[in-house]
């Protein structure tokens, strides 16, 4: 692979850091996905970050002397404008932090109008406090990592213009959000069952989405291949129909402004009846990824939604690494989709309301409605009484009651 830029990673390992090796390796992969060849990774163990330089100035000088020429110094944490300026002065190279790298990836992957606006808002919110007092070299910010993408042509150095643009973007997002809320309200009136795929980025959510719905959505072995939520109807053999949504992947140290900016997008998952937490079972740092997603689920107020944990890519590794609190299963790209759908029905059975109905031959419309809107587990036709004995599970008894004759 040919890269456009060369860069080094600088990280500080404090007692609060969960796994510095994992973080740095992940940042390397993030950087490479935006065309930066990482020629060195340097970690300093410290009790806390240096307030002036992030890492110690002596340590940074040693790193600088190792390389004749680099384009970027990539910092593993989000840093202050003053720290950025000081590191830049030492290296005479552009300095970007983890947040800017993630923002840059999002800016390139966002496809929908809403996604592009959300990324631009996150970029602008990141820049505003750093433009005060010329905190970051504006000439370097003009067009580079962390600023290109949807908002690139609008990143003017005049703070007033940026403030006006923030208001404009928020207004546009508010309008889109109202349309989304209206759509969700209409959908909720039908009491349709909703599943959402969540998980760490590149865990295989889109592959599972495509397997279940026979869709052809983008699935690539790279971080943040999916940014915009996609929803499709999923039908079971019984005729039961649900909605399945594929969502943006989570990551360690997800920038706060991205969590806020993508809140409306993630509300698709928060509005679900069930979550399918997809885990890459072949990843050596599986526990860290599981913990990251669990923390974000809590932050987004989704911890009470029933979950099925899918240990995906189990064809690459079938080892049981840990037993999660939630119901779990093992999946892979080549797995029979009916086996996965069977697990989803078991989840419904564990959390929905059981019901029984007796229908006559004249009640075929009611039978069709029940089979479409509820999980009909057993259907027996009694040839003597010419009646159907129905047993199933429903999200809400009103779905069953509406089929009763007045």
C-alpha cells in the first residue's frame, strides 16, 4: 500500500490507561485508513500527562531526533490547543490527536446529508475552543487531517463565520431530527418489533445485516465502514416481520462531540426492542472492546434493552473467551441465517407476552395479521372443529386484541 504521508504516534501511559498497547495499535490502524504511514510508535510511562507538552519535552525531543522528516505527529489522546502548539514547535510538523483522526475518518465515510452535517458539527465544535487565541496554527488547519470532508470548504478562520455555521448546521439537523421522530412515532403506532445491530467498529455488523436481510450494503474490513444507519425488514419462516437496523460502530475514546452529534442517529438503536451486540471473536482484545461497547450502551441509556451477544467471526476463532451477562450465540459470515434467526426468536420468547387464540376457518385475515405482527410459535388446525389453535408471543397484547371480533 502506498501512503501519502508519514507520521509517528506519541502516547502517554498513565495508571488510568486500560490497555496502552491496544490503544496505540488501534490508532495506527485508524491513521493508516486516512493515508498516513506510521513509521514509529512511542509510549512514555507517566503518572499523568504533561500539562505543557502532553508527554515530557525530553522524551519528545528524543523522538524528534529519530526521524529526518515526518508529516504528522499523532497523539493518542485529545489534547489542548496549547499542547498542540508546543508539540508542533518541537517537531515542525502537523500535530493531530486521536479525536481529529476519528473525525477525519467520519468525514470521508459519511454519505447521507444527515451524516455529513453531524460530522461537520463535530468538526466545528472541536475547532471553536482551539481557534481562540490562535491556539492551533490556522494555516495547518486549513486543509488537512481532521478538517477535511463535509465542512472543509466552510472552515473559515473568522470565528464569527464558524459560529454562524454551527447555528445553521444545528438548525438543519433539528429539521431532519423532527422528520426522524415523526417517522419513528408512525412506526411505533404499528407496534412493530425492532432489532438493532450494535458493536465495536469492524466487528462484522454489516456482514451479519446482509446475511439476515439479503441486502448488499457496504461491508469492508476497515474501521467505520458504516456510518449512516440502515434499516430493512426481516421476515421469519412463520411470516413474522420485524425491522433490523445496522448502526455506526463504537470505538475506545469515542470523541464526546461525536456522541452528541450522532445522538439522533444512535436513537435508532435506543428506540429498539432488542439489541444484537456483535463481537469480533477473533480479536485478541475482545474484553476491551466488549467493555467499551457496554460503557457506551450505559451512556446512551440503552442498558435495559434486552440483548443477544453474537460472537462473530467464530470461523476464525471458536474459543470461548468469556461468558457475557446476556444471552449469547456464535456466528460467522457463512452461517445459516435461519440458525441466527432462531436465536432472535428465542430472545423474543424470553421477553414478550405469551398468548393463545382459537380461530375459525372464517378468521383467515386475523390469522394472517397475527402471523405477520406476532411470533406464532405453534399453529395447529383441528380438523374436527375446523379451528386453528394458535400459541405465540407478542410485543403488546393490543396487537392480539385488535384481531378479536367486536
